[in-house]
């Protein structure tokens, strides 16, 4: 009799664990869909700005202009603000490219604040000045190395392989019985 009770108790615990894992998985899926929806909405509403999530933006560094402060493959985390000072590392838009450099000088041109920037690893300052509307924000931190993985995933073949693996895993997980 006791053996049967122990089995029922184990079965109830397993069911509860499975339900908890399912709830966590659905929450993660919901959050991913929600954040992606926010990004799509913001990018369609403001096509010349990188969309922010909770006031933060992330950029993968693809050049060595800021070494040793920021390395190739790091992700720069940027606070969405235009309130900048000399010495701040900022992300700014130049046409369709986002550049992450340090402000080395502020000047007033035709009554507007303009900023001269320079990569820490560059010998000379950037020629073009940065105006306030071009600024994406101030760097508040970095995540080392993860950008290298994202750059690798950017390769079309790698994306196809990753998507296929995800589909196979999901199919196995949801249809295994």
C-alpha cells in the first residue's frame, strides 16, 4: 500500500515539475515575442533610429577603432539619451552605419552643439562632426565576445542550420509522444 502512495506522490511531483517548466517556457516565449514586437513597432515608427528596449540599445562592435576599451566582437550596451559630455563613449549614426567612439571635443557650429569624436585606437579624430539628432546614446557597458557569436550567426548558412536545429528540437519536444 505504501509503495502505491509513494508512486502517486512521485507522479504528482513530476507533473507539477513539468507544469512549472511549461509555464517558464511559455513566459520566455511570450517575452521574446513581446520584445520583438516592440522592436518591430519602434523601427517602423522611427526608421532612422535604432529601437531601444527599456531605454537600452545593443550594438555589435565590428572594428578595432576602440581597442583596448572595446574589442571586436564585444556588444556595446548604450543608454538611449542625447545628454552627452566630452569623454563619453557614444553611439552615433552616420548614414546607415552606427559608430561607437569617444567624444573628444564639443563645439558650437551655427548655434548648434556639435561633437568631434575619435576611436581610442585611432591616431586622429574623426573628420565629420556629430550633431545631437545623430546620437543613439551613451555607452554604459559592454558584453565581451558574444558579438562574435552573433556575427557568426549572421552568415546565411549558419542561420539556416540554426533554424533547422531549432525546428527539429521543437518538433521532437512537442511531438515526441
